[in-house]
């Protein structure tokens, strides 16, 4: 078993399946809530929350859960061949995903190929598209492992099949 820790989730990789669990940061959420309460704008901070606002109570408590749930729903909706399948999600609290085979290639070459295929759209979500650890090699095809963010959905919808078909590892 291997363990990988990201910003919002921890992944346990077994021989045939990966299990993704959210990282819930209760202490950080409590400290942020205390900060906002002292300034008497706690409810305003909750009300003005948006998915990409960092250092909010919701991010520390819910980001991993939301990304797990988004990943499951997006795969279920699109069934894109570019995505490593997410088989099941228990309301975002735990995801079961097919494992992918890691690979290594020159980072600059990797980015250039993705940039060319997507006509530069990889920079709409650089967090997911510029890190090789978010991808796997399956039957000499590139597939995406980490796709729980709304920003990458647009790129995947538009270019996912094209990346799957045209990306070359040579």
C-alpha cells in the first residue's frame, strides 16, 4: 500500500483500487471561525463563501469532501475515456477509484504536449494540468487521476478525448 497526501485529500493506493479520503482540518476551521467571530463578521464570511475562497471555515471542513463528490459526479456524468474511473463515492466522504500507473517524462516536454493539444487551455487550471502526479499511463494513453475541481471540468469536456487520443509518451 502507498499513501499520497494532497492539499485536501489523502489517497491510499492498493493493488487494484485507490481510496480517497478528505482531509478535514477542524483546528484550522476553529481558529478561522474564532478570528471571524472576534471581528463580528462570522456570518458574513459564511454568506460570502465561494468554492475558491481560501482560509474560510468551509474550505478547512468541506473542500476534500466537495472534491471527492465532484470527481464522482463528473465521471458518472461524462464517462470520459480520459478520466481514470471513480467507481463509487459515499457522499464525498470516501471515493473508490481505479488505480493508475505512474510514469515519468521530462516536465517541459509534458507541458508542451498538453499545451499544444489544448491550445493553451491547461493554464485555466494549472494546479491539475501541470503536475504529472495527477495523471497516469494506461495502455500508452494519458489519463487523469485527480479531477475534483470545477476549473478542470471545462478543459476535460473540451479536450479530454483529444488528449487521450493524441498525447504521445515517446
